[in-house]
C-alpha cells in the first residue's frame, strides 16, 4: 500500500478535492468540507478499499493525509 494510491482514492471519492493538490503533508480539512456525511463516506471508502475499520475518533486525531494513512497501516498490520 502506497500513500500515492491512497491519495488517488481520496481524489476519486471526493469531488471537492482537486486532483494533484493533496500531498502526504496536506491538512485534510483544508481540502474539502469535513462534515458527518463526508466522514462516513471516508470511513466506508477505507473499509472497502483497505479492509480496515477506522473510527470518527481516528479521523478527528488525524490532521494530515499522512496521519490518516499511518493509522490505516497500523490497523491493517494489527489485524
């Protein structure tokens, strides 16, 4: 699993995110509206694409794309 692929999945899933703008160090909340619907869509995308369950708390604790990606990797490794 590469972060570049993860970023591509986010760009595909969320129309508000302009392709090519997200970087690992990007603050995710600055790139699209982070409401409950988008959070649920994000959680579902991670579950489907990576077979990992993340929580709203995981998202709240994550500031950057890299933070979320690291959480997903850690949960996948622990499974």
